[in-house]
């Protein structure tokens, strides 16, 4: 038997055979494998790489075999089967959309109730939030709503120190309880439920299998955890976790459809559609959700998936609107009610906001990654629940003492987007501390006070988010980024408005002379600022512009938003890392992710990183079933090149590990078997001629499972070309041959490892990645 080796960088394909337990399978075929196939598959769970080409071909073969089987069915049954095959994908995305919308509605409703519970309780019905306790009223005017100080101490001492202290401690303790419970649930039941989920979803959609990340327990704990975390007042949002929740729903739904259950590439098409639904219910932005899935999340996005994603996003939004968790009847999260026309002189302030957004985004990414690295290097990583309790305690104190942070971030962003209406009285505008955004233009002291408070709120939110994003609770990043950007944009808007009021007769403001309405609206600058900072953090472009449009309904402000987003992305990449915060966390967590935007500018060839020594190959003959069983037990290679002989290394083909296992499992009913099959039966990797068949020798021909045309390159192939092959085709393994003779093997994981080392050595790598240290030998 050929010499075995465990040194090759290998991968395990995670694809199940379509029918390995058929009733027609003879008992002898079940005994051909001495080891457990299921055990082999479980051993290679996390961070296994799928082969897109192989999986898509396997799906086409599955469809071909299904069509062949239908020929023997009755006409009506065949017709029904064809209809089901044509629409089962649409049925799957419909189920995903409905359940995603329902879960989003439940989470929104629970967050509203739990968030209000920190401040008080409805004395008539304790299970109601403020909005439901007193419909159409605020906390200040609702007589049935009692703060905790009033509830326990009585109405007569509302202004006393004891009541205010009781309110503060109730706010802090309830917040700590929410966050602590969320962290405990994540640590105990579903560690993968922590964080945003978008970096891992990007990794999964690129062709990496992360076991249990999209499972039922993760879905349950993610829903409960994000509800508790957001209600606790932590500096995070639930938009990123909604993407993870929807992806879990998509993965679980795929298990009920055979066409998706056994094919990883087709399953990822469903997950791509689920991502669009997650963004849709998070922002009320169906089109933005599709573009987000296309631009930011998905690796493989065929035309059919785009239509299914759009359908899934629209249905999910309809379901959420029917539930109406906000009670407004609107799907738009931050609806603006004015239609202000922007002017040419405002392009410069908008550009300045874009520059500030890029700088703030780059600074945030750098600070957050540095803190997360420090967490991984110190003993802090061993105490995730304690860290969460410390962060939420500090956050609760800051939020309670800062008026602009005490209420929910989404509510305050909505107020920042609005304009100051001159028809309101001063008492109406300043009826609560969080409403001090409008001022008398003649009073510069009031304007300065608003600017200082906004700057303080943005700075504190920045600091809190740096320490919060990455702790072991479900946490999103969109809302904190929008909050910071809205405050910065509002500050710039106030400055421009003050400049206009001091120089109304200037030529620069001549466009405003004939206007009957306000010339400068700070709310518009808040919208632009929110887009700029979020773009600086995530480096999103087209999808972000569309999301902001659907988020606010402000079609008039598309050009300012586009300008700010473009400048923010350019500035962020100029002063910081070219990667977004999600890609930086992928690198931090050492996921085997090959970015489709990745490039190199140094010279190297395939021979520089291919595996050339001690390659495990299979020859066309000379193997028995027992030898192959021993080989499969002794190594974890994902597949084996097939050559003529050890002295003649001409390539005959390539057989994957799973195909070899499936061939041995199904050997008892293979058509090319010439006699009884046992452990000593010879195995051939080529089809026998009629003369060979008549010789009477018992053998097993598994050439049907062999790929006779594997993708090959020469040793002189440049790294750029090989990188393009891995990115475009999504293959795991590429044979390196010279004159059709095997000289080595290049793998996608080996490419990722080589790019990482090149980046560390400063050899001109433009984008850097890394791989899990415990999976360098095999792709599990």
C-alpha cells in the first residue's frame, strides 16, 4: 500500500450523500467501512471550508437523478413534483420571512416594556409599557405611570432626595440585572450568541462551516439576550443581532427541505435571503436589506437569490408592520416630516461632516480592536459575566446622569433628525430634558449649551461603545454609530445656522433670501452625520445610502448623504485600516475568511506555498477496500489526487474524501461491481474494458465518483492569479502540475496562511487575514 502522510494541509468536505440508507442497499455494503462515517463528519465541524464548485455540481447531479426518477412516476405525481421543485425555494424564503418578522415584533415589544420598567411601572396594569399604559401621552403627563420612587415612597415626596435616590438605584439595579442575566445565558447555553453576528455570518457565507452557530439554542438565546441587553441600556443596538437571528431562522428552515439540507451552497443562498430580511425588520428597509446582503454579507449571490432576497425582505417588513410594535403604524424608524431643500453652499459643511465621520469611524475601529485584543491577552477573558456587570454598572450611572442618554438611543436619534418648529412655544419645546435641542437664535448661550451637551453625549457614547462592542452579550453597532453621527451632524448644523443668521445678507446665502421657511435645518445635518459615522465604521456605501433613505423617508437628502458616505469611506481608509469593523473582528477572531476584495502587490508563485513533499496520492489500481478503510482512519485529508502510479505521476483525477466514503458505503449496489464485495476486494479508479470484465476477477470500480478534470495550475502560476481562482470559484484544493505530472497541492487555507505571513513580514500585502491555529493541518 502507498505510504501515508499526515503533513499535507488538507480539508474535510462537509457534504452528506443524498441516499446512504436506501432500503434497497444490501447488508454487505454497510460493513465495508470499519470506522464510523458519522464520527468523521462530527470531527470536522468548526471552520471546515466548502468547495463551491463541487457542491454546485453535486446539486445539479441531485436534480438530474431526481428528474430521472420522475420518469417512472405517474403523470399527475410527476406534475406535482415538478411544481414543488420549482417553488420550494420560494416557500422556504416565505417561511423565513414570516418567522423573522414575528421574532422582530416580539423583540421590539419586549424591549419597550423592559426599558420602561427601569424607570417605573404602570400602576393600573404592571405588564404595560408607558405607551400602552397611557396611549397618546408621555411619561410626564401619564398619571397612571409611577416612577419607582413614587411607587414605593408615595406622591407627597416627589421632589425629595430619597425619592430621586430610589429612582436612581432602581434604574441601575434593573439594568445590571438585565445585562447580567443576558451574559449568564450566553455563557451557559449559547456562547455563539454573543456579539453582533455579522462577522461570523460573512465568514459562513464565504464558505466556512461554524457548527452550532446557526442552531436552535443560539437562536433562542440570541433573541432573549438581545432583548435584555438593549433594555439594560448598554451602548449597543439590536440591528446586527437581527441579521444573526434571521440567519438562524434560515438555517433551521433549510433542514426541512432536502434540496437545501444536503447542499451547503444552496443553503447559503437561503441564508443570504435571510440576511436581507434581518436588515429589513431592523430598519424597515427591504431594498437596503437586499443591497446589504449583496454588498456586505454574501460571497456568492446569483440572480435568483436576489429575487428571493427581495421577496423575503418585503414579506418580513409586511409582517412587522402588521404587528406594529412601535404603535405608530409606520414602518419607517426615523420618519422626517419636513421637506427642506438643501442649498449649494451646504455641500461644504456636508463634506466636512463626511471627513469627521471617516476620522471618528477609523478612531472607533482602532480603539475597539485594541481593547478587544487586550481582553484576549489578559485574564479578563476568563470573567465575561463580571466584565458585563462592570460595563453595565458604569453605563447605567453615565446614562442616568446624562439627560441625552437616559432615554433610548433610537428615540433620541429620532428627535435629532427633526427640525425646530417656530410655531411651538418654548414650554412645549423644553417640556423634558431630552427635548432641549431647540433654542432662541438670539440667545447664543442656549445654543452653546445645546452644543456642549451634544458633544458630551457623543463623546460618552463613543467611549461606552468602544468598551461594550465585543463583550459576551448580543450587541449591534448600527444604533450607537447613528447616535454619535447624529450628534456631530447636529453640532455642525447649529454652527452653520448660527453663521447664516449672523450673515444673512452675504452673497453665499443669496439662495435663502426668497425663502419663507428656514434656510438651514440642523436635522438634515444630523441625518448626514449619522450616515457618515456609520459609513466610517462599516465602510458601507450603496446599501448604507439606501438604508438611510428608507430609514428616514428623506428622498431629498440622497445627494448629501451620498457625498458624506463617499468622503467618510475615503477618509476612513486613508487614516485607518482599509477593513471595516466586521472584517477587523474576523481577523481578530482568526476565522479562515478569504475576502473577495483581497489583493497582493508582491511577487510570488504557486511553488512558494504549495505542499510538495509527502503528498498522499491514490494510484489507479493496487488498492483494496481494507486499504482504503485504513487510509481513511489514518488521516484527515479532504481528498486525494489519483495518479497512474508512484513512478508515473500523471494526473488521472481527484476524489474527495466524502465521495470515497460514499463509494464504499454504496459498493453493495454499484452497477460496476463484477462480483461479491468484501474487505479484500480490489478497488479501481478507472472503468474496466470488456476484456477485463470477462477475466472473472472481483473488483470494485468507483471511477464514477472520480473527478477526471480537477482544476490545475503550473508551479509558475502567480499568487495573484491563484488568489483570483480561489476567490472566483470558491474551490478548496488546486493541483499543481508540470507537464500533467503532479508536483504539489495548493489549498485555500494554505493561501490564507501565506497571505497572513506575508502581511506580518511586510511583503506588500494590501489586506491581511489569519487562520485558526488549531486547524492548520486540515480543514476539519
